């Protein structure tokens, strides 16, 4: 895959992740957290706020990967 196309696909995926992920976390919070303690909410939002990092890091790693050249 050409590097420019890989970068375009990765950028679109990152934008989708950054826009959609907070809404998903808020939907889960609205469904799971009503009536829970403040500590439980804190743990939920800390974990929820960090879970997006590995997928984003993988996308960035994938975007920067170089294509293997065949050896003659």
C-alpha cells in the first residue's frame, strides 16, 4: 500500500476514533454509573479516558510503517 494512502486511511480512522469514542464512553457512563459513588465514577472516567490510547497508537504505528522491499 502506498504511504500516502496509508496516511490518509490512518488519519480518517483517527478522526473517527477521536469523535466517536467520547460519545461511546458517555453512553456507557449514562447506562452504568447513575447512583454510583464518586470514586467509582472517577475510576470509570480515568480508565475510559485512557483506553483510546492503544488503538490510536496502533493506528499511528501502522501509518508510519515502511513497506518491505523485496530482496533480489
